[in-house]
């Protein structure tokens, strides 16, 4: 058997603070508005993908979180086709970096895992497709702009191709060539910024983003208004807030944009509800806390599910986490409740608790992941971390 050539990479999750919701082209995945996100640190949340290429492989194969999956999935095929097309182009152009040892006709084996539970309800498709495209590009010796290919896997995936603060420019071309992600500022730009993912316990499975936004485009006039009249200005203001590290401005835009996204969901017919009663409690908690403090210290953002993503500054984390623990008393002890970056203990003034005036919801939040902004996709150098064996088969099944 021909020895496969193997490469492993990791890619991050991102959280949009100006949301993408709605496509103008379903196949190319072109959005109706630009969006902006923060890339989360891979120490806490990441996808790892190994790609093996060999002339001995009979067919392209895919394993996700330990289970073999259908590789004929249309969006996956788009990514594979686009990477092979770029590799072919490079070979024709006589680019030395383009691989000729790795034949373009050779089949690939792909194996991918997340370091966070799918049950956490965190969008894994962004990290997943970003990692797939980045790893395939490494395997086929393709370089340069790749976010346009990741976009064809899942819209939000294009933003996971960069670290720090990233905008996805909607573009105007019909072929989508100008609909790409760009780094606004690197992860080192705002070191005090902290992100807390509050994983809400939820029984029901919400409507997926793809079909949800499709119905919104068809039925919500608020969505079109948002895209035309609200987001363009908000993108400018958000970029300025990020550049200046102006937390109150960043926080207000983040909360308003999350709320407008959920308003367009309610304006969809039939309406879509992503926020749970716990999500609403968190929204109240944040506003009452900011009011009590007399300044904006904390912001929330919610995607297509009930989990809250909290943005705050390092110095406010201990008190706010304590507050969350007070109003959503967990089942288990504090250490288990908080995963990721360590959080110092803080005392809660009685006056603060009374001022918030919410009824505690026991076990409303399963756990918190404490993290910060982080870098874009990375190549993993240590071969012991490959998910595929030297023969190109999964090392272990989950
Ligand atoms: C609410 O990128 O998951 O998280 O392009 O159909 O794969 P597809 O949708 P997806 O939508 C993400 C929606 C969102 C907002 C955002 O991340 O900008």
C-alpha cells in the first residue's frame, strides 16, 4: 500500500456580534448583510481535523466525532471540489508549492472531532468547515484566500478562518468572489476582553440556522429593513468600537444586534423562538447589573439557540460569574460549573442581589465556559496527534 500523506489542523469557533441571517444565494452561500465576529480561543473550543491522501484509497471517506458519515453532503462536496480546483490551477500555473507528489486524482480520508460536547448546543459547523478547508488546503499544498471556500461549507465558517475580530464582507458580485472574511484586529488587540458561554439546559432542538433564515428571507420584512438600513451603519460603528476598545459602545451594539436578530425571528412566519425563559432571565440580569453599576460592564449575544454568550472585561468576570451562580444555582460545586480560564472568587454584596430582584432558577444553566479571543486555524506539528493512523484509518472511535 502506498503510504498516505497526512496532515492535521485545528480551527476555532466564532461568535457574531453583528449577525448574519439570510442568504441572497443559497448554493454559493452569499449573505444579505455583512457580519462581524470574535474568534474564540482554541484552548477552550476547537475542531481538530486530519486529512490523509493516498493513491491506495478507493474513495473519499469522512468520520465525524468517531462515526463514519456520508461524504456526498452537498456543502462538503463544494469545499472538496473548490480545493481540488485551486490545487489543479496551481499545478497548471507551475507553482512549485503546489503538490505533485500528492496526486489530484487521489482520494482523501477525513477525520474530525470537536473538543466540546455537541450537546452543548454550540454551533460546530463554523469551526468544522473552517477546519476542513484549512486542512484540505494544507494537504493539497494550496495557499492564499480560503475564506470564500469555507463560506461554501457554512456561511459563518468563513469568519473562523481568522483569529481575533473578523468581518465577513457581504460583497456584491454574483459569483461571490468578493464575499470573503477579513481580520479587523488580531486576538492580541484587546487582551482584557473575556467571553463566557453560558450553556443553558434545554430539552428541545431548535430549528437549524439554514432553514430558519430561509423562512425569514421569505416572510420577514423586518429582515430586509435590517439588511438595508441597519447593518451597514452598525458595521462601521462596531469596527470603530473594536478599534478603540470602547467596551460600552461594543456592548450596546452587540446586545442591540442580538435582539434585532431575534426580533426578525419573531417577525418570521410562522415565528421562530430561539430564546428560552432562561435566556430572558439572563437578558434581565445583564441589564439590571449594568444599571446597578452605573456603567455597561457586561453584554450578551444569542445565536440560533438558548445559550448566552457574555462579553465583559477581565476585572468584572469574578463578580458577574458569582451573580450567575447565585441566580442559576447549579447542581454541582463551583469548580465543575466553570470550565476553561480560571475565575477568581468574589463576594456578592447583599444590596446587589436585592437590586437585581430576580427569582433564582435552579439548574437553569448547566455550566459556563470561560474563554477569550483567540487565533485562527493552526497546523498541528506533532504526528502523534493525527486522528488517522499511518494507514489512513481512524485511530480510535469515540
Ligand atoms: C445566528 O452559518 O450556521 O449564528 O450558512 O446556512 O450554514 P449556514 O448558516 P450558519 O448561520 C449562522 C447564524 C448565526 C449568526 C452568525 O453566526 O452570524
